[in-house]
C-alpha cells in the first residue's frame, strides 16, 4: 500500500466506492476527510466520505478532519497535506478521502504536489463523479442523441466557471449551494438560454435521502426559495434535452419504498440483512433494539452440553437462531475449541440466516428447511430416529430461555432424546431515546417490520404503540396474532417466514399504494405524510 492514497469516495452511496478504494480503506490506519465550510465544493455531501469510512474501514482506524479554525480562512493545500504527511511519516497507511471524484476536487492538485515534494509514495484512485452519477439516479441521461456535449459547472468557483458554459449548446450540470445554483441559472438566462427550459435539481443524490424537484430556468429561484430546508445542500442541477425524458427513466426514486422511514425493532447484529434489503427498495431504516442478549444465569448446563458434544453424546445439534450459534461459539472459545469439534455430528439450522452464521464459522449445516423457516418447518423436515441407522439417539438444542416447546416435543414424538439447554437469555432492552419514542407515537415512521412476537411486545413495552398511520408488517401468523392482540392493525404479512420475504411483501404493499395514487391522479405520499387522515386501530 502507498504511504498516502488520494481516493474518491463517490457521490454519496458507499456502495458506489470502487474496488480499489475499498481495498485501500480496509487497509488504512488513518483516513483524512474534509470537514468545514468548503467540504461540499465537489458537489457531494461530506457525509459521502464519512459513510465510506464507516462501511469499509476496520476497527481502530483514526479519522482526521481538515477543519479550518473557527472563523478562520480555509486551510491551504499545504496545510491539509501536513495531516497526511505527519501520519505517513510515522509509518501508518494513510487514505486522503474526497467526496465524489478526487480529480474534480480543487484541493487535490495542491495536496498531491505537497506530498510528492516530500518524497512520499502516493497513489490516486478516481471516484464515481457526482456530475454523472446524480443525474442518472435522478433519471436523466446527460448525453442523448440530440445533444452529446456535457458541460459541468462548479458554481462555487464563481463567475469564471459560469462564463465557460454560457452560450454553449448541450447539457449543463451545475453543482453548488442553492444561492450558487440560482446565480448560475441567472447567468445562463442572460447568455440566451430559454427561460422555459426544464431544470431538475437534486439533493442527497444516490442515497435514500435523494429528492428531486422540477422547474424552469426562469422559475428556478422561486422553486428553490419555496423548498428551503426541504432540499439540503449541496445541490446538483441539470439543464438539457435529457430532462424531458425523466418520467420514463426515473428508476431510483420510483422504487416501491423510496424515502420511507422504516423502524426495525431488532438488535444491530441481527438487522444488517434487513437494513440492506430495505435500502435496495429505497427505504431508510432505523434500528431500535428491543431485546438484549445475556449469558444464562448458570453456566452449568452449557458447560455440560459442550463437554457432551466433544465426547460423542449427541447425534444432532439444532440451531434455532443466530444468537444460539454465537452462544455456542463463545463457549467453545472458553474451552479453546473451534468448529472442528463438530466433526461427525449432524447440524440443523432453522433458516438461511442461521445457516449463514454457521457457514461463517466454518460449519456446513446438514439440514435447513426448504419450506417454512421456523421451528415447525424444521421439525417437519427432521428425520425420525432410526435405531439401525442412528448410533446415538440424542439431540443438543442450545436455545433462548423463552423458547417454546414445539420443537422439543416434536422431536421427542419422532423418537429423539432432547437436551434443551438455555444457551442465552433475552431481556427487554432499555427504551430508545426520546426523539425516537416521539417519532414512533406521532407517525414519523412510515412502516415497522416485526420479525417475532417478542419484538412486538417489547417495542410496545419500551416505546409505546406505533401511530395508526404507520404500516405494520409481520413475519408470520404468530407475530400477526400478537400485534392484533396488542391493538395494532396488521397491513402486511410475509408470504414466507423470512426477513427477505417480509421486506419483499412490504415493498409490494408500497408499490400497490403508489399505483393506487397514480391511478386516482393523486400525489404519491408516504404513510407519514398522510397521517392526518389515518385510519384508527381496531
């Protein structure tokens, strides 16, 4: 790795980071990012770089910010380069991270020259450009058969930048603050561009916070003034023939749950797959832990079971949750054991998520239900005990202290002896912060996804019932029943008992709401925007 790598983080979505950039961030000891008044000069929010750090850096990475002194002038390129150089000279791997494309940053040339003069090895990794990515995410092709010329204007650079594109045909992409974009629009009008020319202005491009508004070149100042804080800076404005086709090409903002704020009442460790799938359909997730996982009150049962597992007491080990896998793994670590201790055993997993956790540990499960991914589904496919084929008749089930007896009783009925062991305890989590509780009760969330009966009970217990306007989605019949018992109206039930199916079913419901609004000629509003006329709970 070079001593200092100058890397473009892309326009906002950390998933748009290049492979080489991700490699460098993963290996970095120090990351230098912009923070201050000029951080948005590339047209990308400074959070684009910070989000890339959060997603791709390992533990212990040091983040240095290039903030100017309060009330002072912005740092020079040499001053910024000192941050990178001082870290590199101490033998640490440094990434100087720019939002957007590093090549479009006016700071790059000065900083790169300063580091090169110091004789330090460097590498430059371009990033996805704001000027190309944001228009595409807004549904605008900047180059068309009618106009292939594309001119990028950084309005923060002043009149000289505007003069360079005035009177020039083709598409113009303008980046900057609202005032800078308005100034550029007036200059384009003065240069002869038609006041009726369509313009699309986008904020938060390529992220689930993206929002676009349409105007004409003449009405743009009034439209931006009316939007105010609803269109956070920096902005990207596009003027050109491709704008007229936006309704047909707007693929990103037309996602079924685009802009929805979805409450995910699970632990952070269990929610990553759900959060990623919600993001794929356009939603912004907020995870609120409703349970905390703690060791059993007495370790005796688990210690005895682990010794039995090693000495050949069991034929099967059945895992009904990710937490159970982690509990056994932690106990193994105490004894200096690893996945090799499962040699000769048959392993069952209740579903795909639990199976993935086992595979990450190096264990390939022998049984994962193809149908319903639940204790009942696992039992339906578990082979009965055969005294000829099965040398041992005992099953080890490491589970939660509140687990139901369905699986235990079912296994006993088909001939197995079961050691039902408390591997961990689930306790109700602390209440979320007051702003989150208020958002839940007032309908600021568009939807909530419940993955178990306990998440319903615990959320209501620590934060209260969701507002009547909030769409309630449940993973299966038992969870739906619990929600109904607690006075919630269930809008969505997953087709299959999995978090993937739960999100897909919610997305289908969102698409249905959108289609109904469009068919009626009404604006497409999120549930939180319609809460004044929300239905009552049953």
